[in-house]
């Protein structure tokens, strides 16, 4: 009887845990979901205005200067962005200031309004994290609970901004450390991500729909295989390229930031020069395809994420130009996220590789979409789940192969410098090194 009573008591404890974290995550989810809805609405309006008023691009250097002084006089330590939230989760300290939310929201809208090439995940995650920190102060939580609630904020922001609640929960667990996931925050993160996504969509926000129609080559010519081995070989080859593209983006972004800070002594000139470079590149290429978010395009023949799912929807170097535009934008002080540009880079590279290898264009674009993201953030499991949530479950094997392979070939790099490396990709254990530590060691060798 005693074991049975103990088991029954254990279930009561689990039920109480569920109720407690539902209550704690509810305000975080509602606030984060509402803020993401506002952000996405403002982002659409800013993008439409930029399309209509092309001259706004010429003010990008001034916009960069404005962002610099906003953070200089109002931001304090919020400049660290996503890395600040990760640092607080690893080692709770002063908390994440609530002022991060209005600052990153305003700065990201300014970046997109004037043509900077940036994303939106960073903004959503930072808003979710800062609001979670605020809620933790309201409830006077201990350090362990603050850590979990901050992870809930990451999950809520990510799940709501992309409409992928399961991915949001897994991402919040996986992104903190390479080679290790702690499941103590699994249920709270899932609750927060789902509720935030519900809240965001309740405001009428519609997420972009993606579709892979390819089906005819899924069946193998070999009876006992449930996949096409020739297609799988092409996917593996493409995934290596996706991983290398992830590495290139991460390293180029960090290098641009480091060298611009080293060689430009007047700091407010860094974003101003970055804006000038973006304008010059736009004129040199004769196209505005690589400005802004890049999900859609006002012109039918323009390159966008959606166009990359069609034959001829991207040039052979479209992925490189978006990579360069985004690395300059983010590396020289503008705000936003990197994930949506990574989607663009991956989809465009997938389109190019499909045209070169004869693989299905829409499938390869979809694989690049998630795999480049997986390599740059070191989150292959979350990105595999994202493929299922965005494109459907028919191609899960290909998603996993692409994401896992890209993850390995991106090396020990990443866009989040505070991400810890607990176990290397070759299986060696590390003593809480971060991506930042690895880059510093590599640069001094």
C-alpha cells in the first residue's frame, strides 16, 4: 500500500506543478503574445510604407544613428539582447530590464522602415524574456523559478512570432546549451508557447503559409526502403552546404561587429557607415530584393522567401547577397533578429542547389529554410519540428537529415555568443564554455 500511496501522491505533486506553472506562465504568455501581435502588425505597416516610399532607404544612416543613441542613453545593458537573457538563465544576476521591450520594438521597426535587412525573432524573444523577468519580480520568485520563467519568455516570443508553438518550446530548451537539454522547463515552456500563440492569433494575426507539393519521388525504387536514396544523397550534399552557409553567416556577422568596433573610433558612425554600405550595395546590384524582412515582395518577379519555393524564384547568388546584407545590418548596430533572414538564405540556397542537382525545388527550398537556421542556432531538433509545423509531416526524414547534417557542418559557431557548449560536436565534454569563449580562443591562436 505504501508504494501505491506514494505513487498517488506523486501524481498529485505533478498536478500541482502543472497548475502552478500554468498560473505563472499565463501572464507571460498573454503579455508576450499581445506584444508580438502588435509588433507583427507594426512590422507589416512599416514594410508597406517602405515599399510605397522608396526614398526612406536614403535615411537608413540617420536611422542607425538614432538607434545608437536610443540604446546609449536609455538602454543600459539591454544592448546585449538575446545574449543577456541567456546569461541570466545560466547565472541569474540583475535580471532583464523591462525597458528592453519598448527599445527593441522601436529599434526593430525603425530598422525595417528604412530598409535594414533584419528579422523578427530576436525582437520577439527579447520582449518575451524581459516581460518574463518583470513577472518574476511581481511574484518574487527564487532563482530557479526565474530561470524557468525566462525560458518561458523565450518560448512564448518564438512560438508566437512564427506561429509554431511546439517549435517555440523545444527551441527554448535547446538553444541554451549545445549538447544538453534540461527537461525541468519542458512543460512550462510548452504551456507558455501555446498560450502565447493563441493570444497572438486571437488578435487576427495571420502567419505566412508555406507549402511543399512535391510527392512523386518519395517512394524508393528499392522495395524495402521507404525513401528515395538518390534524393536522400542530394539532401545530404545540400545539407553540408547549408551548414557551411550557417557558419559563414555567423562568423561574418561577428567579424563585421568586431572589426567595425575596433577600427571606427566614433561609435555612432558605425551604424551610419553600415547604412551607407547597404545603400551602396542596393544601387550596385540594381535591386531592393535584399532589404527588409524578405518574406514577400511587392513585385511579382522579386526575390523573396515565398518565391524561392518556385523554379526561377531566386538567382544563383541570391542567398549570398541576403547573407551579406544581413551580416552588415546586424553586425553594424541595427536591431531585429537573424532567423527570418536565415530562412531567406536557406530557401534561396536550396533553390539554387535544386536547380543544379535536379532535385525538387520546393522541397530543397524548405529544407534550406530550416537547416540553415538549425546550423546557425545549433538547434537541429527544434528546426526539424519546425519543418513539420510549417510544411507538414510527410517529409520528416528529410527534415531531420538536413537539420542534423547542417548542425554538424556549421562547426562550433553560432549567432548567439552566450550559448554554452557543454558537449562538443565530436563528443568531448566542456567546462561551460560559450561560443564567445571558443571564438576568442580561436582568434588568439
